C-alpha cells in the first residue's frame, strides 16, 4: 500500500470515531491525529468523498460521519452553497452572468 492509501484508510478509521455532528473533530486536530498536514488532510477528504464516503464538515462542527439523513443533507447544503459562491465569483471574474457560465461549463464537459 502506498502513502495515500494508508492515509485514506487511517482517515476513515479515525472518522468512524466521530459519528454525528456533535462529535465532529476540527481539521487541525484531525490532521494531527493522522500525522499529516492540513493540506494533505483536505486532499484525503476530497478523495474519500469522490469514492462515495459521506464525510461531513463545517467550520463550526469540524469533520464527522453523518449519523442521520438530516446531518448529511445539511452537509450537502453547505457544500452546495460553497460551490455556488465559487461559481458566482468565477462568473464575476469572467464578466458573464452565472447562467451563461453554467451553460459554458456544461458545454465544456460534453
């Protein structure tokens, strides 16, 4: 197993101890527990999410595995709002309306 795979396994194992929003762990504490940098932690979380792991997180609660459907929904809503904020910034930088940018992004994927 390579370093990334070991980190991935360690991340999932550690987060299994943090079930539910009330048991969240701050990013700096999680990185320290895994003996990795905060940047490497963000990459590991992104990778795990891409593989389908439902890792929730919010600046107020830290990272955790959802205990209920409502917790998962709140985490998804937070990620959606953050993504939309980034897309609005991108639209402003390119000086196009958000719907136009979204259409461009869809065309670029096809």
